[in-house]
């Protein structure tokens, strides 16, 4: 791991969906910068190797986190707060992307996207907001998507959840003088999100585009940039996309 930068002020950072992809890459990047990182994920067995690395530099992997369960999220945040005494940053990263055409009527998948991508973000905000307000400071980073800026075939419901994340982020930012709120909107990224696509034609189409996908580490770098900015620099939204992507 690289050594912490002199400009990095250590912050306690909570990351949801940390077992792979963007969450894992972000955890590695922030831990390398000297931030105590607290990991949460549904698949705790996937955290084993990463947890050892994170804990070696002062971070922690907590028991199973299900962002669709508000009690699970509150317990995650409370355990981190008890351990470190502060919650400086929450990275709402957990997400699913089971793309399909609307007329496929995969309503269970629609519900799952709403539960994880939108309600999961709301549960995270609700859990950290009282602590951050009590501290008089805090930073919420919501991972949205370029699909929150556009709508493509097969992505209607997914895009709807990401548009919603951008909207609630902007509302929270306007309401919160003492808090910072950043939306990071990745383009096509190399991660396991495509594994949640069950419609085979759609999965094949997305897989065929992976040659231009950006590495998950690029999003981790964007998160690091956002939380490293001084208080007088307002980082509202960062869009990270492949140069070949429209």
C-alpha cells in the first residue's frame, strides 16, 4: 500500500457494499491514504482477505450488513461509532443492476433495485445523520451512475433509482449547512454488477461492452478526491466514465 499523503486528514469512513468492485477498490484506496475504514457487506465471506488488509492499518470489517434492513444499517453505524468515536464519511455504495426490458415484467427485480439502490441509501443517511449533526460535520458520498443522467433501453428502473439518488442527494445538500454531500456517477465499470443481470440477452450485450469499462479503482480514486478536499471546496458531483462512452 502507498503511504498516506501529507494532505490527507484521517477520517473514519464507512463503506457499504465493500466486498467487491467499487466498494472494495474504495476501501483499499482510502486505507492506503491512512483513513480508518469500516467495511459492510452482505457477503461477509468475500470480505475475509480484504478485512485482514484493512484491519492491519487500523480499519475494521463488521458483521453482515444488509442495506435493505434499517436495523442492520443502524447497527453497522452504531458499531463503527462506538469503535472510533466518530463517523466522518459514509460511502453509500451497495447496489444491484438486474437490467431488463420493462415488458419482461421482472417485478421482483424492480423491487430489489428500489430496496437496495434507493432505500438502502436512505437507510444509510438516516443512520448517520443524527451523529453527523451532533458532530457538526460529516460527509455523505452517494454512488449513483451515469444512468442517473440518462435512460437507456433495459435500464428504466435502474435509471429511476439512480435519478432518485441524485435528487435526494441534492435535497440533503441544500438542507445541510454542516454536512457535505457528494454524488459520484460512474459510467460502465468493471465490477460484479453485471452478475446481477438475469436477462441473458441483456447480460450478453452489457458483457460485450466491458472492453471499454473503467476499472473500479478509478471510482475509489474519485471518492478519495472528494473526501480530501478542504472545507471551502464543495464537491457536489463527479462523473467518471470511459472516454469511448457517450
